[in-house]
């Protein structure tokens, strides 16, 4: 009887020790979940900034522009002859320019990744329809002196150059031109440029430029002269001229053209 009791007591001790070891055993550790790699940043998109002018450098509005390529786009130029296309993929595009007043034109444009592409296009205006020949006169008449043709009369008003600059500042565009006033044979424009202004010549008009801000160089008939804020540049008709910016700020000019009919009354 005593031997049996001792045997049971030993069994209870062994069971108790096993139970204590089971309770104090540390829990199994799970392996950390694998971290997913961060997604690669999306490649930056590019764009095209177009400026459409005529042979005299004046902006042409309402020109239909169609761009075909990796990202097809279409639109019309505004009163400043400009149209912008954003969010375009890099590649080679074919741009077509159409309008009721211009001769259709096509050119190739290359868009590079992560940077805007500035495009300046000069279009030829559609020649006017030939007038029918006059009926033969029955008797010779006195020759009347030719009357100079005048453009339509504009509306009187006052404009603020500073307000216009705040609304239409050039930023990083190559060039931006805005019509301020247009009446009779006088046209007033605000010209902002980061890149050189191409050569211009007016056959039957004189032009005065007033430098509103910035620094640059005026080239008149092959001669270069420095210009700065408050400078006045007088250009007689039939004089080839251009402007180039200097420094980091855009060159801002106020242009007053007289002698040619202004066909865009304001």
C-alpha cells in the first residue's frame, strides 16, 4: 500500500512539472511580412506652346491647329496668336495649321520628356480675291488723288499696362504679345519676350517702341544699340529691326504702329 502511494505521488509531480514547462514556454515568433517596394514615380508629361504670326510678326487668331502623334491634340489660337497643349507624351508629332484667312501649313514638332516645347510659326495670309476689271469709261475723267485707307474706328478708353502684365505675364514662354488699342491707322501692342524678337519691317508704317522693363539690345538696319527701362526706339518705315533680351528678366516693350489700317477694333 505504501509503495503504491509513492508511485502515484511521483506521477503527479512529473505531470505538474510538464504542465509548468508548457505554461512558461515562450510563444513561437512569426516571420515579419515582406515589405512591398515603393511604386516608381510616373514619368513627367510634356507640352507644346505655339505662337502663330503673319509675315509682319502680328498674331493671327482663330487658326485651327491639329497635332497628330503619340498624344493627339487640337485647338484654336487666341487673340495673341497662341495655343497651348499640355500633358503630352514625348515623341514626334505632325502639326497642321488651317484657317479661313491663312494658307494651310504643316510642320514636324519633336516633344522631349519633362520639358515644354516652344514653337513659333509664320503663316501666309490668303490673297484677296481679284476685283473685276472696271468698265471702260466713255470719256476721260480727271484723275483723283488716292485717299489713304483707314481702319475702323476703335472705342476710346484708358488701359493700365501694369494690370495687363499681371493678367498676361509671359512666365517662361518665348514671346507674348497683347493688343492694347486698335483704331484707324494706329495699333498699340504690349510685347514681352524671353527669346529674341525676329527681324521685322513695315513697308508703309512707322513704329515707336517704349521699353517698359528689362534690358536688351535693339538692332536697327544692322546697327546694335543697348536699351533699358524708359528707352524710346524710333523705327522709320522700311527699316529692318529686331530686339534681344539681356539678363534674367524678360524684355517688355510698348509698341505703337502708325500708317497701316488697323483691322481689329477694340
